[in-house]
């Protein structure tokens, strides 16, 4: 396995020259030197992809921990650790993106002490800080296990429900608040996307996305790392994704209908095409397929449909931040090639971190869980064995 | 809502001389230039409107400013005089203010390593806080821009419209826009657009997000307790199921 990965690692090692140059330009000559951002389009690809989509893509962490630790759906236990790891790395990449994106990153800590409880972004900032901390705490048992620190494992076993309840509550706030961010620009967002219910839509879609990401992750990492999961897991995740997606899409359709904007979805203009791509092609279609038990029996097909759901919800975040904002304000923005480069580099950095973590920490299999105390779990096993 | 002082701009009196632009640039230490649009070095500009009038553009200084409400660290705030002012030293550079402003006023220093949000501050530091009028109002040769109490300015504006209804559009721009602004404008009747942003909500914008934010102190304990409830409920259910299983197996 190691030999096959070497070229991949070499490419990773050669990449730092480009980000070094971009970062130099960014921090010496300002955002204008490496981005196509303007006063008309103050938020671009980094906010759209790395922050808004990045936070959504990290939602596997809270959905799966909620399912296993809070709802005791034991069948999903094998994917808890990869889901928590993905979320933790995801949030670190979000923070990294913010350091590059905001104009004065040395002030990023200030929301902790300079409160503005009228600002959604203040609340979002606190959610990022606190939830990243919680994810770090949820991730630590992997380190304890690696180090053989039994006291840590046992202590964390008791604390995990507390961490998970805090994490799910923070995620609920954070995911929905990213939708609230856009509530204050009613005149600037195309009506196919602006809605007072944006926070609800962002939360519902983040749940679907969390399930879909975890399902894809389980399928593809089982191939990449030679670990296999029960097909039952992706089968159940597929059904859950389909149900949440259909609730989400029904809520959006209902909202458009109630506010008299449904006709705008079928005008075959730029807005409606982006809307249909996001909701029908990359939303309703895979969700409908996932409803059929026969379709869900093939893990490859389930993974394909789930990947489509992932693309659809990422497109939703990009549509709100980029498409709908441009259509609503008349601004024009095409990301600078350096913006695209930084977005991809951060994505690669996250993937590399995930790879390293899987290689060196008991992410798959091995340990019991991040959650249940080994003391409580061990006797059961004995009983089952006899 | 804080709205003590304000400016009244009367389009029909503006000569387009640009004295306000130069006075503004001098007051803020910017290189003197003929401004062609609002940008990081031009907090105001005067542009010709088809039909013979001139229109001045500057921050409207909302009574309940969206920019100040969205700022995660309160780097933007409204003073008791009604000026919306900015403190770069605590600003993160998130640019949510630029996003949120319904009048598209705040501009960003895109090419600086220490970027600031730039916009008219109603000369708060140097003048208004000391009881003086802003630089632009002090130099206007024809009284097109005047400084005063907002209520008084609104009365003057309505008086002018009432006296010469054939000359003025029957609306004070800024009386209701975005919930009411400290800077107000009255416009001459012309077929051409003034270049002022149309369709601005006639209500204050911060309540749009405030409604959601107010729910959070309630949502956090409710969600937390619900999750804890589900935790114990499903745990108990699992335990019972396990016990039954054991009994069955003897």
C-alpha cells in the first residue's frame, strides 16, 4: 500500500511553492492582488466553497454522533470516528480559509470579547470557535487509544454524551445561522433563494448532507483503506438521506409557492436553470432513487446517488453565496485563478490530513467507539462470545 | 433608533461644483481629486443627472444601520448624534457590512495589507463630536447640503416640497428608507433616475436577523434538553431490549 501512495505524497510535497507565492501576494499586496473580489461582490469563492460549503460538508460529525450517541442507533457506530474526524478536519480547514479570506485575520479572536449579539456573524464566529473545540475533544480518544492512555479513554467515555449534546446543539445553531446570514439582504438575493426560512433550509440540507457525506466516505474509504463496512450502514444512510432530502425539498417548494415565486423556477433563465440543477437534478433525482429498496441494495449505486446529493447541496451553498447574489445585485464575478487554487489547496490539505490521521490513528475499526466507556462495553462482548 | 443630527441634500440647489468632495477629502487626509464614484478614497461624490440636476452620493447614516448590526465585533456603531462610525483596530475584515448595506455604501481597501472599510463618518471625530458641522455642509456655496437636527431638516424638506410641488418629487429620500436615515435628500422632478438606490426596504433591516437571533437563548436550552431526553429515553429502550434478549436466552 505504501508504495502505491508515494507519487501522491510527492505531488503533495511539491505543491507548497504555489500557496507560498499566493499567500505572499495576499498578505503583502492585499486581497485585490489574488482575488477578483470587488465592493459589489465582497464575498467570493473562499466564502462560498471553503466556508459555507465547508461547514455544511462537516455536518457528518453532528448527524452521526447524534444518531449513535444520543439516539443509540448502534448500527452506525463504525462510522462515528471517520465522521468526527472529517468534521474536525473540516472545521480546521474552515478556520484556515477564514484566515486567508478576512482582511484582518489577527482580529479573528475578537468576537469572543467584543460582543455584538445583534450580529449573526458574531454568533457564527462563536459557533466556529466552540464547535471546533468540541470536535477536538470528541477526536481526542483516538489519540488516547493510540497512546494506550486507559484513564483518558475511560474518562472520555463518560464525558462523550455531554460533548455530543453540546456539539449537536452548536451545529444546529451554526448550520442554521449560515442561512440567517442572508436574511438581512432581501433586496440582494434572487427570490428563488431568498426566504425568511433560509435558516431552516440550511439546517435540513446540512442533515441530509451529513448523512450523504458519511455514506460516501464509508464506501470510498473502505475501498481506499481496505476496511469494509456492513452494507447495512450505507443502506440505512441512503434511506435516511432520501427522507430528509424530500422533507427539505418539499419545504422549499412549499415556501416558493406560498410566496408566489414558484413560476420563477420554470422560466428557463439563468436563475431557474441553476435552481433546477440544484433541486431537481442533484436533489430530487438521487433522493427518489434512494427511496427504492432495490436501488439501495447495490452499495456502488448508493454511493453514486449520495455523491450526487453532496454535489447538489454544495451547489445550493454556492448558489446562495454566488449565483443568487449576482442575480440579485447585478454584480459580476468570476473567481481569480488564485482563488480557485487556494480553494483546492485547502481541500487537498484537508484530504492529506485525513489520510495521515487514518494511517496513524485508530480511525477505522480497532477501538470500540469514541463514545461508550470500555468498562461498560467489555462485559457485553464476553457475554456475546459465550 | 438614534437620530439626532443629519444632513439635508437638495438636488435642485446643487451646482455640481464639487466643493463638498474636496472638503471631505481634505478632512479625511485623502489626496484631492474629482471623485467619479464612491470608493476607498472618496466618501462622497457629485454626479450629473440627465435633465440638468446634480446628485450627491454619501453614506445615509441609517437610524438602525444594517452595517453596524451585522458587524461581529461592533467595529461599526452609531453615535448618539446619529453618525455611523468605524473603528479599524477591532475590525476583522469580514466585509459583512459591505454585503449588508442596502445603499451599497461601504467600500473596502482591496489592495492594502491592512485593509479598512471606508465610508463617510459624518466628520464625527474632527467636527460633529465637537458640535461643529461636517466639512461638506460647511463649504457648500448654495445651501444644497445643510446640517442640522434631523427633525428640523425633515420639516424644512417637506416645507420646500409643499411650497413648490411642481418642482420637487413628493418624497423625502431617507425619511423611511431602511427605517429612516440621518441623511435625507429631496429631488427635482426629472424623467431621469437620480442614481440613488431604488427599492430599498422602508423598514429597518436589523430586525430581519434579530428575529432569528432572539430565539437562540431559548433554542439552546430547549435543544440541549431534548437531546438529553432522547439520550436517556433511547438508552433505557436499548437496556430493556437487552434484558429481554437475555431472559429469552436464559
